[in-house]
C-alpha cells in the first residue's frame, strides 16, 4: 500500500498541484467568443495568456485580457492608448496618438466612429482589431481600463491546430 501511494498518488497529486499553481500564477487558456479581434484572432480561437504583474511592461499593440466593470465580463482587445496620452480617431478610422499618426496594419475593417480620449494615469485604452464589428472602448460609458483589471497578455494561439503560433 505504501509503495502504491509513493508510486502513484504522490506524483499525481504533485502534478495536479503544479498545474493549479501554473494556472493561478503564470498562464491560462482563453477562448474568444466574438469576431472583434478579426483577422488577428478569429471567433473560437483559443490561446495561452500570461499573467501580468507589472503594468509598466504593457506596450501599445499588446493584446490583453482584462475585466470590464462596465460589461461585467472578461474581454480581449489591443492596447491603443497608454497612460497620459491623448488618442484621437478621425472619421476615416485613422488613429492619432498625441497628434502623431498610428500605423495599424492589423486593422482590416476600419470604422467611421470618431472620438477623442485623454487617458488618465494608471489606465489604458483598448480597441478591437475589427473596428467595424467591435463594441470596444469607443462605445463604453467608461472607456478606460484600470491596470488592476488587466489579467494577462495573449501570447500563443493553440487552437485551431492549423493556426498555432505567436500572436502579433
């Protein structure tokens, strides 16, 4: 009986504990339910997300998973605006950061929704890549995401298998 415990139960228990710790502190898997990030991420794609512990490491263009207090849901969007910046959207969909044009090759379906955002310190502005079909910060009552609500950074698509790879 002791041999059985040492040979089977202890290693299985250790593996389960290790998996739980990795999921809690390092990375986890998410599935995307909408097309708001198309073509970068398609509906049904699954990806690994790494936890973010230092918001100072967040860069424009990162694809982040965060909790929206307004929508009461986890969302996945791209960082467009950083703390302290002013973001302006023109009627042709072009985005300007502090007056400078932002080249966004990942946006394939721009939208004519205009707006101007002055991002407070400690907050971020997130848009979907599929601007014509993304209910993102441009439409929210409170468009700014607090650093504490950011759960992690999407890194690797793991499903479907024919599209496995790093996210850009």
